[in-house]
């Protein structure tokens, strides 16, 4: 199993926020915790998600998120016991 952090930045697109939420809900079994911070002034939402799962599961989630328009994703993953 891997432990990781996924950083998500959503830029100026309120419609995609629902799709991000849906993907995170669909992968709730991987998610240990999450925090979202809106920057209303700049029209940006930042979400950090702590995940635990296989490398394939985490990569699949980050890949789906990264294919959404106006969404930027970065992840850091390490081994977990």
C-alpha cells in the first residue's frame, strides 16, 4: 500500500468543481482526509487529499482528475505499512 497527498487546483471553472467532487466521492475508499480552500478573489479552489491505496489506484484517480479542463494535479506518494 502507498500513502500519498494529491494537490488539486481548479482554476476559474465552477462547473468542473462538481466533476472533481464526483471523482473524489467515487474514490472515497482511498481517501483518509481532505481539505479545500477557495480563493474567491482569484477564482481558484485548492484541495489537498490524503490517500492510501495501491499505486495503480492512486495513479488512476490523479489521471482522471488531471484530464479535467482547468484542473491541475500533483501528487506525492510513499510506501505505507
